[in-house]
C-alpha cells in the first residue's frame, strides 16, 4: 500500500487521473460484456437485441449516382444531393443552365 500522505500534489493528481481512467475502462468493459451476453441470449431466442429493445434499424440511403459534371474537369461530379459545389454555382452564374451540366448517359 502506498502512503498517500508522503506523496506530492502532482503525484496525487496523476494517481487520481490514473484511477479515473481505470474506473472508466472497467465500466466500459463491463457494459460491453453485458451487451454481448444480452445479444447472445436474444439470438438464442431468435431475436436481435435491437428488436427486443424496440429500436428500428436506421434508414440506409443508396449511394447517389453522379448527375452533373464539372465542365472544366469531367471527373469532378455532383449527384444533385446536398450543397451545390462551387464549380456548379460558378457555372450557373456564368450563364450555363443545369441541363448544360448534366452527364450524358
């Protein structure tokens, strides 16, 4: 056993950090073991843990195919989803239409 009264403040704070990290690690391991045991038990009964907990699987979006191509660099494409890339905005400002930027398939 270590004599805490003989330790400096810096040593005590370092020890405190180490103890906090060890406790957090221990709790994470115990949670992971519990989840694993619950998943195994649910699987044995023909369910997934998510089903039993009433969780819906997240909606998976398919990867969007490129719809527009940068006229200066045809390998630079945009699917039409999300924010417009700078090259797309610049082309529209320069007088091009969205139809001009469409990828010809």
